[in-house]
């Protein structure tokens, strides 16, 4: 059986990596990267030692959604014709997943959707990811829902329950693997550099952000909140800034040259995981970070109006704070001054075995002997 794993962005690569390693043991697997991201993707490919069989190298600076979507459709037409693929696996809610799914459908190849069923039911938030994910659900033949809630969403939408499996989220698999490496002494130049730069007697606040719906005023508000929080003399803000020019322009303009705000380049995965493990608070609009932080029992202030990761909210691991400056500052102070005890809580997004569940299910679906 021939499987093509296709992805293009940093989070997709992190989440597909453990699955790739697992599937390779049982099937003929090839990897195609659209390279919707370039530097951010390459960092992940390098850490997980994945050499793509096809690299479409599509990223352009400040690319448009339509331009990228069209390029992926066209390029995938060629790739999908090179081998007799039985199944194409896509992940999540990106332009890559939606466009590749559609391209595979046009070629009458079955599509498996990893991390299926997450919903906000608000097409504007996250934009355009909510619609990408819903469209991919329409295209997909097999749906790997990370949680019960994601399964329920798909069932409610009329997806045949025989084609949905609750697998857990493969991000936890990647995280577990990386955490173990760190616990076994893995270090790199970046970790050592941060160890020598940061003042560990202060509370570390880790920040990320990249959502299109927050470009402009939203990011300005978030930066103003970070400026206000940085006035506390016992905090150290570490902010690996996303490479999107719309993010870079605002963040560097507003937050450069503040002593306890460290604006740094996007981090390789193990360094970022290490930072999560030592952080007191995370302020982020990232999907993956909302899923990972509960493993380290670090609260996440989610700088968005909606989230498709409701489980973390329900368990008290994350709080939707939007992009209102005052709101972010007040809630951040509350968490910093009164740390929550998450001792008895477990990460609701998985147990680290999603890659095995997905692999076994593919085997069952295709009845491979
Ligand atoms: C994409 C995904 C989003 C995901 C995010 C993860 C879509 C619509 N959005 O958003 O779901 O959460 O990735 O980060 O698919 N850039 C670089 N180098 C890189 C990556 C990005 O320079 O390695 C810059 C480029 O100028 C690029 C821009 O960022 O054009 C935007 O990248 P794009 O993939 O279109 O959107 P993201 O906002 O990253
Ligand atoms: N991440 C990383 N380096 C960074 C920031 C994030 O490796 O500098 C990881 C993070 O641990 C998570 C993923 O990238 O696994 C999240 O990516 P992003 O926030 O870009 O996308 P999203 O999850 O929102 O789709």
C-alpha cells in the first residue's frame, strides 16, 4: 500500500513526524512538503531527520492565500501522478491541507485527515483555518479526531461514524519524544545561549503570535499588554517572533530595546519545548501550544476571540483573553500572582500514542494483511 504524507508548515511537520516514523514500518510511505513555510519547516525536518521525497518549495514572502492555494493544486497534480498512491494524509487546517486534499480528490485518491473535527463554527476566526478544516472534512474519506469533542462535531455534521476514529493528537507524541530527549541531556547551542541570557530568578513568560485576524490593531494591543507586563520587575518575556512580515513589523517596532523583553528568531522545536517547560506563563494564539502546554502544567492566555481547542479551556489550562490590552494584562497578573495548581490534571489532548492508533486504523480501513 502506497501512502503519501503531505504537509507544509511548522505545526504540520511537528505533528506528522511521529506518524511518518510509525507508518514507514508497515507501508510504502513518501513525504511531500509544499514548503508553504520554508525556514520554520526546515527547522522541524532537521530535528526529526525527515528528508522529503518531494519538495515543492512554494513559499513566497508575504504570499497570498489564493496564490498559494493555486500553486499547491497545480504542483500536486504532477506529484500525485508519479506513483499509484492509495492514500494521501493531510493534517489540520492549513492552505496546504485543504489544497492537497482537493488535489487528491480530483485524482480519485483517498484522503485521510489527521487532526479532524476541531471547530469554532466561526469562519472569520481562525481565518482562514476554520473553513480550511471544514472543507477538508468534506473532502476526507477517513477522519482522525484527536478528542471526543472533535469526534462529536464530525458525527453531528453527518460524517459516517465508521470512518471516524478518536486517535489523540500526534502533537503529544512529538512532545513526549522531545521531552524525553531533553530529560536525557539533549542540548544545543540555542538552549545554552538562552540559559546564559535569561535571568532565572525572574518568572519566564513565553509569547508567540501569528493569527491573520489579529494583524494590525490586535497585534498592537498585544504588544502594549506585553509592555505593561514587562514593567513588573520580576518577569522575563521571551518572544520568538513569527517570520510573517505582518507580525515582524509590528512586534519589532513596538517591543525592541526593552531590557526584559527578548525578541528572538523562531526556535527549533526542542528549544521551544525546553522553554515551555521552564515558563510560568504562556501568552499565545497558537493551536499547538494550547495542546502542548498542559503537559508542563503551564497556563496559556489565548490571544484570540475563539478557540477550536475547548478542552484546555474546560480543564482550566487555557483562558481566552482576546486582544484587549487591559484584559490581557489583568489576567496575566492574576495568573502570575496566584499560580494555579494543576497537579491532578492531565493533558486532555492525548497520551502520546496517536501515531500507533492512526497506523493501526489505516491498516484496518484498507484491510492490509
Ligand atoms: C500558516 C497556517 C496556519 C498555521 C501557521 C503556523 C494557513 C492559511 N495558515 O499561517 O494555520 O497556524 O501557518 O505558523 O495555512 N514566512 C517565512 N518563513 C517561514 C514561514 C513563513 O518567511 O518559514 C513568512 C512568509 O513571508 C510567508 C508568511 O510568513 O508568506 C505567511 O506564511 P503562511 O504559511 O502563508 O501563513 P501563516 O500565517 O504562517
Ligand atoms: N514552536 C516551535 N518554535 C517556536 C514556536 C513554536 O517549535 O518558536 C512549535 C510549538 O511547540 C508547536 C508549533 O510550533 O508545536 C506551533 O506552531 P504555530 O504556533 O506556528 O502554529 P499553530 O499551532 O498555531 O497552527
